[in-house]
């Protein structure tokens, strides 16, 4: 076997392993998420069987996220722990995917076709688009919710009870 053929076979095997590993990871993710849902349903059924009233929320994880957005410590400070906006997350995810695609094309064209200059041109252009998209997501997340902002509010004090009758 010539050195070029060995390199091609090695990259082909690596690609197959990465693709199969990715599909395996996706399948594992689906199975574990399904298992968590099944356990939540069983817990709810067990509470009903014991005569307890389960919480009214349909999605407990969503309820926890909604309640956990703002914590109010006893000191009177409010710490905003809101999650990053969905738009910013999508831009950052797209940026990472584009960078991966660009690096992949750079390797594929550069080494398999034995044309490094073309590989750097095509792959590098796509990597640049990915970096721009990723930075756009980072900048959007800074503007969106001012994550980690601390603002001063008056501590809550119990008010006087409402007057009753004359």
C-alpha cells in the first residue's frame, strides 16, 4: 500500500467511527430521556395511589426553570439567573456546526484530494462563517437578559394587616 492510500483508509475509518458514534450518542440520549419521563410518570402514579395530590404542573422541569429564574435572598438583593435567549443559543450552535463542517472540508479536500490550498480556501471560508455566527450568538446573549445582573430592591417587610370592619 502506498502512503496516500493508507492515509485515505485511515480517514475513511475515522469518519465511519465518528458517524456511528454520533448515531449511538443520539440513540443513548433518546433512551435516557425516555427513561426519565417514564420514572416521572411512575412517581406521579405512586403519589396518586398513596392518596397524595401530585403537583399541578405538567412539565416539572419547565416549572423549575420558570420558578428558578429569579432568586430573592434574604438580603434584599435580586440575582437574575435567567437562561440565555433561544436566539443566542441557536446562533452559537450554528456557529459550532459551521466551524466543524469547515474544518472537516478542510481536512477532506486538503488531504484526500491532496490540494491544501483549495482545502484551506473552502474550509477556511466556512470556518469564518461559523466564527461570525458564534460571535453573533455571544453578543446576543450579552444584550438579551443581562445575565448575572444584581439589582438592589427593598427587602420585603410584612405590611400591616388589612383593617377589618368598623
